[in-house]
C-alpha cells in the first residue's frame, strides 16, 4: 500500500533530510535564545533546571534520523539515484586492477616479491638452525647446508637484475604499454564509442537503486558507466596476462633443477641411515619436506629483481590517477555522501559494503515494515500484529480447569446399540470445561508482536506478584532476610541465557519456558527494589506512626509500602527494560513466533531490513512501556523524591 | 581520579594497539566447524597448511555457516572450510562477494531428520506430521533436508508447525517428546536424537530420492584476487590430506580430538562422509550440468526472499580453477 510512496522516495527522503537538518539548526538557536530570555534563578543541581526542553527532544530525534539517513546512504540515494550504478562500474574496474595492484606497495605494506623473499629466507633460517639439532652425520650436515646455500643462491638468481631474461622483461613492457594504452583510452572522450543495442537494452532493464533485492543495478547506463565497464573488461585480460608472468630465467631454472637433484640425494642419504630414535627420524623427514616446500614455492617464480616492476607500478599509478580524474564529481559524492563503506563489485553483482550493508535505508526499512505488517503476508505466514476471531469457548477452556468434570459423580455416557450417544450432566460439564460447545466468536489480538508482548507481561506480572511481597518481607524480617538472601543473591547475577538449556528440558518448547525465563529476570529485580524500598523508610516516620498507636499491619500498609513505592516502580521500569532485552534470547530457545524469532530467522538470511525492523519494534515498545511507567509514577506517587 | 584517567588511557591505548596488531597481520584465517570430522584436520593439527603456505594459518570455529559469511564480509575470515550450501546460497542471494572454490564434504546421513518413536510416524504415514511440531534450524542444510524429505513423502510443509532450534536444542525437544520430528546435523546432536527415534529416510532412500548434500570451500573474492597461490596451496594440502587418510586411517584420533568427538562417533560420522578428489569434483560436480550447476539455482530459489531474490546465474560465483 506504500508502494505509491516508494515511487517518490527520493523526493520524500531528500525533503525530510533537509528538513531535519533545518530543525536541528532551528532548535539550537531556539535553545540559545531561551537561555538568554529565561529569568528563573534555579541553581545548578536543582531538578527544575531539567524540566521542559521539548525542543531538545525534537533535536535528539532529528539527530538520530539524520545519522541513520546519512550512514545508510539513503540521503545519497535520494540526491543522486544514479550514483550507485556508476560507482558499480568504477568498482568493476578497481576489482579488475586488484590482482596487479595487490602485488605493489601502493596502499600499505611491502612489495609482494619482498614479502615472499622475507618469508622464504625466514623459513630457510629456521631450517638452517635445525641442521645441528637433528643428529645428522657430518656428510649429511654438509649436504643439508649446501642445499640451503644453493636455495639462497637460487633466490638471488631471481632478484639480481643481470639474470632476468629479455623475454620476461618484454612481457613486463607489454603489460606497461597495455596499461598506458588503457590510461589514454580512459582519457579519451569517445572511448568506448556508442553503446551497443544490447547494452542499451540491458541499461533499460536496470531496476532503480535498491528496488529489488539486487540492491545495485549492475549494467552500465551512463557514458561514464560505459567507459569504466569497458575499461574493466580490458583490465581483466591485462591482469590475467600479468599473473601468468613467471621469473623463468635460465640461470634460475638450472639452479632449480640442481636443487631438485640435491634434495633427492639428501633424501636418499637420510633414508639410508634411519637411526633409532623414531621422533628424530620423523623430524629429519620433516626437514627434507620443509626444503621441498620452500623449493616448490620459490619454483613459482613470483620473485623478480627489485626494480623490474617499477614501470608497471608507475603505469598503474598513472592509471589510478586517470580513473580518479574520470570519476570527477562522483568521487567526492562517494566520499561525502556515502561514509563508512564502499560499493564493491563482485563477480555476480555489485553490493554495498560497510554501513550501507548492515544499516538498511530508512525508506527501505519502512517499506519492509509496511509489507510484513500486512496481515496477509506477515513473517513466515504469521502476521506481525493483527486480530483473529476466536470462539468464546477457547477462553472458557483456558480459564476453567478440565478436572472439574472428573469431580462430577457418575460415569460418562456410552453409545447405545443404535450408535447414539446421549449426553448426561458429567459429559456436559466436560464439554463446557474443554470449550467444546457452540459459542460466539470474539476478536483476539494475534501475531508476533502480540505473542512477545504477552510473554513479557506474563513474566513481569509473576515477577511483581511474587517479588514485591518477598522483597518487603526480606526488608522487615530477620528470618526471611537470612533465609532468602543467599538464594536470591546466588541466582541474580547469572545471565538469563545460562538458564536456557535447563529451561528447554524442564518446560519444553511452549510459552511457559519463555515466560519463566523472563519471570526469573523480573523477580530478582523486584525483590531487590522492594527490599531497598522497605529498608529505606525513615525510622522517624515509623516511630511517629507507632507512637500514634498504629498496628504492625497499619505501619506496613500506610507507612512502609507508600515509602517503598517509588523504589518498586523504578524497579518495574528497570525490569521491563531487562525483560525486553532477554526476550530475543528467550525466543531463541525454541522459535515458533515472536519478535525474537523473526530476528533469529532473518539473521540467517542476512536480511538486515527485517532485523532493523525488529530492533525498531523492540525499541518502540520498550519506549512505550517506559513512558507509561513514567506517567504512572508521576500520577500515583507525587511524593517521590520529596520525603 | 588522576590515576583512574591514566589507567583508562593505558587501557584504551592497549586496546587500540591490539586491534591494529590483528588487522595488520598477514595470517590466513580459516573458518571451520566443530563436531564435523574431516581428514584435513590432521593437516590442521600438524600445521601442514602453515608449512605449505609459509603463512600462519588461524583456524576459528563457528557455530553456523551464516556466521562464517558474516565474518568473511567483515574481513576477519578469508577461507570458510565446509560451509553449507544453504548459507552460501543465502549469502550469494544477499550479494555477498564470496566464491566457491571446491567441495569439502559429500554426505548422506550427516544431515538427518529423526522422527520420534513415540509419535508412531514412519515414512508410510508421514502425512500425520501435518499439524504436529518439527524442530529444526531454519534456513540451513537441515532445513533443505527437511523440505526435500517432506516433498518426497507428499507432506504439506505449510501445515507442519516449525520450531526454529539449533540441532543440540532440537535433540532435547525430540527426546522430551515436545516435537514429533527433529532435523539437524552434528554427530553428538544426531546420536542424541537417534536415542528417541529413527531417521525418516535411510541413506540409500535419500540418494534415490535425489537428496544429496555437500559442503563447500568458499573464499572471499578479495582474498582470491590477491592470493591465488595461497588458495591453490590450501586446496592442494586438503586434497593431499584426503588422499593420505583414504590410504591410512591410523590418525583418526587426531581428527576426533580436533573435532571434539569420541573416536567411535568420529568413525560413525566419517562413515557417512566422502571427500571427492579434485578429479572427481571436476568430473561430477563442476562440469557442465554437474551437481553444483544443478544444486545452486535449485537452492537459490528455495531460499529466495523478497529482499534477496534468486540470481539468474550462479556460475559466476563458482571458480573451479584451483582444482586443476
């Protein structure tokens, strides 16, 4: 039903974004003005100073929304809906460059050849250290050392420029000229020429940014897009060619052959004189294997003389400059409007990475929320919050215990020879108790939100009903304080999730287990707050009541209870918050319905829009409860903080 | 107060340098599962990977394939060993830049649906499951197994009450009789389920019904672009470990210890596993119209949602060049 609005989301989100910024600026000026005109002389620390200030509420809410719209890139999408598509083409090019780029120290780190060299030398040093410790005979020792020296020489054979053969050098030159060619093509206005009919058709088929699950339309659709797309394709072949280049100079190859023979002869030598110590034998075999492994890696020929690739690097830097140049304003738009991430081109599609990925756009979230709020759709075939017509009998079944029919004397009727059953009083009572009778239907709320709400309320209800009296009792009686204190204090710090495995086997998968978990959380908080309230009553008040002739019960009802009410209500406020916090964990135990269930399932599909929808629902419901509690506190205990 | 500030300052600097240190390391980070016995765990324990790659290989265990994807997207994991096909397909549908480079494990009975003895349901009267509860981890390979089994037996999945539970929890529910059937994976969970019930379909029956599942080796696109030789070495070491184990099973205790299973359970789990060689993978899995080409679109459609619809073409997320 909101699809109509979604059509114009760019306009709407853009307007809202600017309006929010304007609001924040206005509120700041308004607030400053207010301070200047205020004539109250409340000193610092007077709670009066914190009253009012609704404009700051607006500022706070606006600031959250601005951060959300900005970091989810909703604003970026609103002001330039084509940006993602173009950045996707840019991403394709940088992804194509990456295999070459990552071998150079352009961003951070060493030249790839350097780090390979360091790595192999480190391994060789390790092996050289081992030679003395492996109980080799002198002949074996010298052979092993010789092999290691040869290996070092082979590596030098790759790094010294004099051995680099002209064929390899020519290949590098070719790569350089190809990259330079691509750079000049990028600079060329007419590159790559007019788009083909297929490309135009593909561009027309592009959805808008974020329209479908395929977040970002991948086909190029603008002159700049065509250019980068074509360049990416060319770059891919260049990168493939580059990765095929090996340092295969004849000197190095000869050394590798020699080394292979050397290692083989060392191997036979080692195996010929096995020795007695099994561990030592294994270690010596490992030594030879280690040598072979280093050789195999060196054999890949990925190390070149230090300056052999300089031209490739500078060509790459030039290309990078040119492609940045070609991006033009897009680059600044990306940096300014799409913070905390980038658009990355994968093999299959382009995707938002960083905050764009895990923070869905408010407009998308709202649409998802609207979609799953539709009772026909819901989540996993169950609405979020809707009503269901339920027969009145079900409620009777719920309230009236079934065993009352067993209390009625007599037997249940049997069928007669004609196969007819005549009901008697006992069977009628049973039908009534099990709700098995014709009844009118009443609308009852149902859905994920309602189920969660019910669980929290039930947990809270039992927590208050049992926790408050026990807390008061513990504050007033030596016995109960001593008796219950260790119990409560022992279980209170245990995180609710730690109970989960037990609760599953005790209560099963029904609601009772989840409610019990929430009850445990609420109970401890209520006991502690009621106890603090009871012990915190001023002794003078109790004495006054006592000397006026009040009975114990009167003191409890008229003095201690009212005095501990502020603490108890604060306790309820905290308990509500913690219960909401535990709900997701409780519904993870056995997910059938509920907001926590929705979140747990959506998580497995990385469906961040639904995840955020559930987070917002949880937050809003928590806020709603808290506002209600604040109202209750203000209304019913005006003496709070004044006694 | 001043000392407090000092302490706080020291702590924050320490935390900062710790994060810098982890992000600057050039180690290879590999995700794997516990309770999932594979021959390459011998190579893992004996540090063959580290030696062959010349880098430090960190193995981090995960509870689910989805968590592996999340870690790969945040850049903490480079290679996921034995990720399920279901989380992989879900990730691809959600545009995650990851690639499949090989098959890790092929299994028949390692994902199973166990129906409780108390319910009296067998494959003959499987439709009685309609209206009953089934515990399973939704959107995983076990979910795939469940749907395939139900379709095969003619049960309407919409009428079955699904309870989303991790396999270990699902086993508890099945043993307690809270559900009529439980689906899951992991040898410890499955053997606990089997205490209270029997598999709905036997392995030969599943093969006949076309329910075969395999786990894959997936890598992030960035890693495979920048370190193709490391991926190649990883595949070679894995291949070698599989071949060695096929010849000589004396080191099974190492696998058991690393997987966190007893030796018997390891044996019974590995009896249901096969580890196809590179040749077999290329011939049967990655060939044109092979199992990968068949399964990816099928599962892609099965798990598609409004937010992440199925892709038209899954071949671009498959790269079998490292098997050659």
